[in-house]
């Protein structure tokens, strides 16, 4: 039998090589089928990821618009607190009204300190924080000192707060691509 196997060695090697080749072809075909299925799955995953990305973009835009509107409304409220006849008329207000004014301004300014629209612009955030400091300082001074001695400081501080708020108004509201400061449509894209 050993002699027969040795005489027919080429036959067995040929059969083994043929079977290995057929196996390699089968494995290659299976790999192609698997790769095709994986490609289809990747395409589906890509479409799903694209939809999720678009959804996240829309949500971020909605949130940004809400934050922007909240900041704009706070600034309108700040401007509404200031006397319509001008900053100079703060001199003639009773001290309790002056104190109340600076406390209201501080509360309105503090309400936006975590607003992402404000935080994204370091210069505007700096002006905003300066306005907060001025309002706090004046509220502290007015609660301890006679206002009659401080009228020039009071007017200068109120003017500084207005200047800081108007800086933010110009940079974040008037130059915004959201909607106009008065609530109209955004500028047309070019």
C-alpha cells in the first residue's frame, strides 16, 4: 500500500492542490459577499450618521437662536430701565430709585452671564462683565453713601454701563446673521 501511495503521490498532490484552490476560490467569493454586505451596512450607517448630524445642526441652530433672542431681550430690558430722558436725569432721582435702578441693571446683566452667544465673543463678554461690575459697585456705594455726594460718579457709571451694553448690542445683535435687531428677516445670503 505504501508503494501504491508513493506511485500515485502526484495524483493525490494534484487533488489536494485542486481542493485547496477550490477552497480558496470559495473563501474569496464568501469574502466578496461579506464585503458587499458590509459596504451596504456602512452606506446605511453613513446615511443614519448624516441624518443625526443634520438633526444636531438644526437643534444647535434652534438653541443658538433662543440664546441670541434671550440676550437681545435682556438688553431691551436693560435699555428700558434707563430714563428715556437721558442718563443725566438719574441725578434728579431719589437715592432709593437710583439704588433700585442699579440693582435691576445688575440682575438683568447677571441673567445673561452664562449665555453661550455672549461667552463666544471674549470682547463682548469683557464689556458685559465690566457693566456688571459697574452696576454692583454703584449699588454697593448707594447703599452706604449719600447720593448727593456721588452724582457725577452715578451718571458716569450709568453711562459706562450703557456704553458697554451698546457695544455688545452692536457686535452681537446688529452684526448678527440671526434676525434683525427689531425682529425682521435676516439679511439675504449672497
